C-alpha cells in the first residue's frame, strides 16, 4: 500500500508540473479512451468545462460516462465529467457547485483534466486530476493489442473527498431498445491484489453487426480495486444516493431493461473515499496536504473480432491478446497491474515523439503529432496469433470500409515512425487475400470488405474504382516496409523502437512467417517485442527477401497494370474520391510512376536483376514524360490534370519519392553501425563514428546504390514556391477547384517543401485547430476559409491523420539523411507572391485560348508524345 501511495504522489507532482508546459492548441475535442473502432470515447466541447456536455463516441453521439466528486464536510457535490448533475437537484442534504477547472493537457497517450475543489474551511484548495491513458507502446505489441485503457483519479489536499464514476449501456450498443445483461465479478487471478469488475453486454448478441457504427456484440468491463464501493440502479437514484452519502451501497447482479429512451436506463458505478484530513487538531497538521489515487480500467472485449476471407476461406478471427491469456479475467488482471510498465513505455514514446516533433517543426507540430497519435492507431484491432499476427483497420466515418488501401496509405508515415511491423500486419491481409485469387481484377483492390468488421472481400470485383491509386499505394508502402528492415545502428532505424529486442531469426522462423512476433522479457518488464529487421545476421534483408519473394507474383501483376495505365490515367477516382472522377490526373499519374520505380527496387531485393532493370527503365522514361505532361507551361507548378490548363494541385505524391530514398541518393551497401539503445542517449545527441560489421559468411543479395535523383529537385522547389503563393487562412487548399483541404496531404506536401513553407502550413493548421467550427475528433477534410468547417463530407477521427507524422518518418528514413538533404536544397527563390501565381495561371489560360483561336483544339491537348512501354529499350 505504501508503495502505491508513493507512486501516486510522484505522479501527481509530475502531472501538476506538466501544466506549465500546456499546449496552446485548443482543439474542439480531445481523446479520452481510444483503443479500437468500438472503444473510442472523446471529450467533446473541449474548449469549455468537461461537465458542459456528455463525452461522445467518435460518431458524435453522446455516451454515458460521468465522474463526480463530493465533499462531505460541506455537503457539496462537484461535477467533473459529463452531465450526471442533470439527474440531481439541490436539496436539504447537499448542494451542487462547480469546481475550478484549470484546463486540459495532452500528449501521445494521455489526456489530463485538472480541477481545484475549494476547502470547506479556510484551508487551501484540493487538486484533483483525471488522467485518461490509452498507452501507445511501440516496443510492446502485446500491450498495444489489449482492448483496454486506464482512468486514474489523483488527489492532493488536506480534506476528505469522495469520487464517483459511472457508465451505461451506450458503450455496448448503438440501438437504444435491446435489454442488457450485467454482473459484478470478483477477479482473484492475482490473489494478493483482488479486483472487482462490472461486466455489461447486450442480452442478445449480434455477431459482426453494427448499429450507428457501434458493435452489437462483445462486453464492456470496468475494473476497480476491491476496496471501492459499487452499485447499479437508475441514474437518478444512484447519483442521488452518492450525493447524499458520498458512497454507494452495493447491489450487483441481475437482468433489466437496457438503453431505453422511455425508461431511465441503469448506470454501473464505483465510488472511492479519499481520507486526506488529519485527526491531529494541530493547525499545521490540519493543513498538511496528502496525496492519493485510485485506478480504474475500461475494456471492451469481443471474441471473435471479425470475419476474414483468408487464403483458407472465411475465417472467424480471434483477438491477438488471447494468445497470451487464458481468460478475460487473466487479461484484465494483468492489464490492471501492469499500469506502471504501460505508463512508462507510453511515456518513453511520448518523450521521444515530443523531442523529435519539436526539433522537426516546433511546438505546434509537436502538439499536432500528440493529438494525432491515438487517432492514427485507434481505428485498428489486432487479431491472429504471434505466428501470424494481423492488424485490421476500419475506414472510420467516411464509409466504414475494411482495410482500405488508400486509407492505410496516408496513415503509413505514423506506422513507419512508430512501429513498421504494424504496417506489415496491415498489408498482410490484403496480400494474402489477393494472392489466393479471390479478387478477380488485375489491379490491387480498394478494400477488403464493404463494411467493418466483415472483411469478406469483393469476389465480383465490384469495389470502389481506384485501380491506379491502389496499385501505386501498395507498391510504395511495400518498398517503404522493405526499407524499414534494412538498417545498421539503432539511430539509423526508421523507428527508434525497431532496434530493441532480440535480433536473431532462424531459417525455420523465416520459412513460416518472416514477420512472426516473438515476445520476450527485459528484466521485470514482460511482453516486449523482438527487433524489427537490422543487419545482425542479415536479419532484415532475409526477412525482406522472404516476404517479397513469396508474393512476387502479385507485386508484378500490379506493376504491369501501372505500366499500361498510369502514364495517362483514364477517367477514374483517386483517393480524394469526394472530388469526383477525373482523367489524366497529374498527382495520380506520378504516384503510379513512383510505384513502378518502387517495383524495380523490390525486384532487386530478391536478386531479379532483369526485372529490376526493366521496371527502372520504364519508370525513368515515364517520369520525363510526366514532367512534360503534368507541369504548367512556364514550369512554375503542377497542373491538376494534364489537359486542365490554368489549374494547379497540391503535389503530395512527391512525398513518396522522398520517403523511398529516390531523392536524394542512398547507399544500401553501407548500412551497418554499432548497436545503441535509445536509453543510452538521453539527450538525443546521437552520433558515434560508423563502423562495419564483419561480413556474413552467407551474405544475401544486396541492392546496388541509388546514385541519381528520380524526380528532379526543381519540381520540389517550384511546388514549394507555389504553395507559399496559394495558401489560405487555414492552410493549403487541395487544388484549384475548391477551398477545402486535406490535412494529411498538407503535411506530406509540407514535409518535402522549404523550411519556411513547412512552418507556414503547420502554423495555419494550428490556427485552424484553435478556431474551427467542427465538433468531432480531428477532421482531415475542412475549409481553409470561413469558419474552417466541413465542406460537405463529414470526415473525422480517421486513421489518415497518420500522415501528420510525414516529416518525422521522412527524417528517419534513408538512414536519417533526408533532414540534411532537404535543409540543404536550394530554396532561395521559393517565395512566390499570390499575384505572381494568379498571373501564371491567367497567362497559361490566355496562351491556350490564343492557340485555340488559331484552330487548335482547346482544353484537351497535352504537350508531348505518349510512350509505348513495350518499345522502351532495356
């Protein structure tokens, strides 16, 4: 008990101190409990006090989740979270007053809400902190797979206070009619640290069914220490009971009507009494402040999680965490008592991310990365076994598709920076399904299922038509994943956490699954990952060769499709499908060409020099033709479409060229250096002289160096100059058709622009976060003028905000050389004025008009000649 109190005291001190460095950002919502598509709760109206509105599910629907405090000495009740006080009225036994709210702080895994409660006497205020931890643990996939989060109440003061927390059935159903079933279970898995858990579920479970995006199967588990009080009753009766007595009495089991608008639904509550006052009447003792805390956990457990059309047929997929725990109770107990380790691992991620993001883009960029982190991973669920782990993703809010390639694609910078193995687990279901022949088209599929959690594929080929988009996306991500495996020193790893853990891999492990997950212990911490790739025993290269080799057939198939269709894309959708169909899209064509170039490198991985040379030659011819087709006549900017003169576009596909190390050159033959644990470098100073490992007795085939830039530097510098000229109040519009933008593409464009343009775009997005009228979790689609609201489609809480990590991933890619390369690029003439940009567009339109007057066809001609790939010389 004393050890727990010491930890609580230290935590309060740390949390209180963190208020001095609070973010200047005031986003409309903040994440509270974010673990997967169904355990995804947020603080709405975050610019106001937390008791002004109920918390929301990510859809914006209110969810029953409230916290109250009461001070018995003054018979006063204080609302802290949610509108529970609406159930109450002042009476003779208690009064309702508002605490002083000091505001919210947040980092990558934690949101803290801090309050002061006045003393019932002349003493100092009591400080109370609600801390919501959804830990991001890149060094522990086991922990990341757990569908559970922490809620801690920290108190510091000199008088007694009671705290109350409750939830209702809205957590387990989007339908307000079905009956609920609940129970209070005693958890004795750890006999020395007994727990109690509310288990709440629908009486009639509907497997793989959603209502209003909430699952209709599974159970909510709210866990607390055994010494807290509990009760279940109607919201009015149970909250009134707490308001009058400061505690709960204790009924536990039974059946009852569930979430119903006609009758008051039940709530499931715990209460904790903190004895902070002193029995000594000495004045100094009376005013002496004490610290304490109580920990709750909230979990949403489903089994199975989804159905998936795997190579062996339609399969019910179990949660990954079940591979390590024999029961729900065992997992809940381990998770509860693992708080210290989970907190420390999450804090390690926050500290590194905070440092890297601040160095990359300053305070605003750091806080935007913090705000984006939980959302980037919060639309996913880990399934399978350690031998075959998978990560399923829901396309949240836009249409609910499963495993959408062009949603994974903008998110992938987050995964490259945080843990590339999770990107592998996202791509594996798509590759397995298409390799098994269940998808009839030659192009890559758009998604694995029309609506999550049913990953049943599209055997009729009737998925959303984005063939060039999906082929380009998956080839680019495939090479990015391969590159993430090939590094030497830990500081050269694309993710600093990749190099941690055991670095060996056996031939048998490779033959079964090159990306199987091995869990190990590090002293007292259980459940840490083995290393991802690296040069020890040529592990990374052997993994890459095995992975590419076993699916080479489909990589080639997608590339051949691009060779035929990407240089002059037919009328089709791109990932920005809300903007409509369009032929000859400049940005889309560039993505496909980079995809062909990526395939040349994948061919090199397995030693297929003939294919590598073929795809390299085609991509090099195509990129020269693309520049003629896609850039404006004066070369100042990229057009939206080849034949749309006087237009422009945000050329975010440039980012793929940079992240794949096609610009600048990179030497793959010298990637070795001594291992160095990130904790050995606390001030992040890094570097020691590189040295080479002794050559492996059986060194696998290595790729030759890339010695020239694929896309010329002037494309980068001119686009950067253009962005400066056309930016708006809240950022960089997507293209010349509208004033709306996509924050994911803004950050990818900014990552390959000049430092001043990067700073400008980051500042504009920060301003938008502070002022936007949107009221949902971080939207990626918004208007750059007016009130910064939605342009029509309401996108929010989508994993695509992983693209906000674009600069972070880029700076760690290519052995960390990109930072110096882009900093050293000649940006001298980059600040084009708005007037110059407007004149460039007008001049091009006038030239085309003049040529039309001379008898040429207007608006459809494209400068340059197209290429027959079959005639390209090898």
